[in-house]
C-alpha cells in the first residue's frame, strides 16, 4: 500500500518524532509506515487521517 | 534483552525483567549453595532444583503481559515475530534432539542448551529487524 505520509509530514514541517508523539507510537513505527514496510491497522490509519485532517483514502492508496 | 523499545509498556517490562533477573541470580546461587551443602535427596532436593525456574517463568509470563500492554502495534508485531523465531528455533532443536535420541541413541542436549536455542533464535530475529528498520537520524 502506498501512502503520502512523508509528503504530508514535510508540508507541515514535522519531524518523524513529532508525528510519532502526536500518534502516540514510536518513531520506528512512523518510519516503517512511511517507507511502506508496514501497513497500519484501521484504528491507526484513522488516527493518522484525523491528525492531517484528511480522509484515509487521501493518505493511503491501495495499489492492488 | 527481549524488548529494546522505548514505549511506556516496554519500559515497564524492562524494569520488571531486571528485578526478575536479579531475583533469578539470588535464587540460583542460593539453590546451588543449598544443593551443594545441605539439601539432601528427594523432595528437598527437588524443591531447590525447581526454585530457580520460578523467576524465569515469571519473565516469560511478563513477556506475555508486555505484549498485551504494548499499544504501539508495529513494535508489538516486531516483538511477536522475535518470540516466534525463538520458539521456532527451540522446537527445531527439540525435534532434532528427539529423533537423534530415538533413532541414533544419541545423548540428550546438555542442560540449558534448549533455552539458549530459544534466546539465539530471538536474538537473530531482533538483529535482522534492527538491520531492516534502522531509522535515519535526520528525518
């Protein structure tokens, strides 16, 4: 699954650590999601979408 | 040690695991001394022999509690994979040992080797995860 997390974070000038603190996860998790190593669960995807004020579909793209 | 993560649950786990390890070493030396100097045979010797396993079982139970408490789903997944790798290594060693003993009449592994297999499997997986998940410092 592709995502725009890195771009959205960069637009806001947030570091991975800043985003990790907002999501209450580790920086390792943010990095894994950004690099496509890990697809977040639905609750975490909703939290990400809420923080950026977007819908899940605007952040994550199903490549299948 | 099993969990190197800095989440709140991970910190609580590490704190408890350190206390349990301290308890383990105290009980281990006490048991070794008792068995050598005054614990005779039978039930008393069994008691002192089994006593050091209690903190170890406590650490295993604490691992389970940690996995329940961990709220960072990615970190939890990594730790579950590490435990699975350790369990896989342990079961592989047990199966090989059992067949060697059954068919080749080979001797059993030395004491504690199987636990080392579990620890080695877990450590190997954690090393692979560390290589795979290195986070650039400037992000």
